[in-house]
């Protein structure tokens, strides 16, 4: 491939990546957007554990307790999966992700998000709910379920003040075909094992198998050195009032009423 063709391909890929983003700053005015940009720079410079795309699980001591109890979580998602067809697709709860998914092949079962909890869902998953409280700074938690042959195109998260945690719960074979690319590294999920990564790095997901893939999906506050962590906590806390978060809350409550009437 010529250098010109390579450059054209790279530019096209960058356009696709940007199309898949939904930026927190889009919902803020100029001064607030500038403040968020400043906080992101602080997070990069003063992150306690650096800024790798993927973190070593041993960096976070709470991971071991979650993994030691993973079968309890899987038992609960197995019950949820009995009504998989009735679960909301991700874009039905959060329309912003329509840039990367519009079909019914990415289902979610929401447990918590930015200070809000799904009371009915957490009642169905008491062990999962108990274990989530072991994660310092946990902000979002849900079961993420991909149908066979589902592909989530390249995209990036909106803000670097949180890190993403995945716990493999149901991983179909061959597991090599059920994978996530984070920056330039490809990882396969394993049942009972964790992946922690910075979702503001470009990432992409494939389930090229004939089975369903399910993970526990959590966002938690990035550890940042004092006093810069205070700025990060301020932005993360304020995110609960962002329009797309409030809209997601409303849509989820509407789904929950219908789901539990059946």
C-alpha cells in the first residue's frame, strides 16, 4: 500500500472513530467544556497508575474478591438471561450509542449509574449488588449481553475520569472469536476473569461465535493524585445531571415498569 493510500485509510478510520464518540463536553457550554478539558489533562498527568490502555488486574486489590465470587454473579445473570428478549437494547436506553449500535443484539440489564439504582433489578441480583459495593468509586454497573455475530465498531468513551471493568460471565467457544481490541491490543474474555481498561482509547468488540457473550460491565472513578482527584470527582459527580444521563434514567424506568408488570 502506498503512503498516500495509508494516510487516506488512517484519515477514514479517524473519522469513523469520531463518529462513534459521544463527548461529555458536547452537553456543556464553553466555560464548562474548557474546565472538563483541563480536568482531563490533570487526570492524564496525575493518574496514580499511569495511562495504559489496559491495566494489570493486580493494581486494584478488590478484583480478587470479585473474581473469587464470579460464579455467584453468573448464577444471577443466568436467571436474567431467561428473559433476554425482554431486556432493553443499549440504544433504547441511551440513544447516544446509536452511532455504534442500532439493532437488538446488544442487550443490557442496568444495576446502577451515577448515584441511581434500579431497585427491582438489584433485588433480582443481590450477590452482584453486594459485590459491586466492594469496588471503590463504582459509578455505572450493568450486565452487557452480546448476541451471536454481534460487532461493535470502533469507538471511544467520553471522559477519562473513569476506568472500565469487565468480568467475563458467559464466554462462548471458540473464545478466540469473542474478543475486544483496546488501542492496538486484542484481548479475549475468560469466564471468571477480569479486564480493566481506559475506554477513552479506541476500542472495538466482536462476538464471532454462535453463542451469547455476557460480562459484568462497570465504570469506576480513575484513581488520581490529591488534590487533582477533587476536580475529577467534581466532573464525575456532575455527570449525573447531564441530559443524556437523565434521559437514560427516564427510559430505563419506563422499561422497568413494563418488564416487572409481566
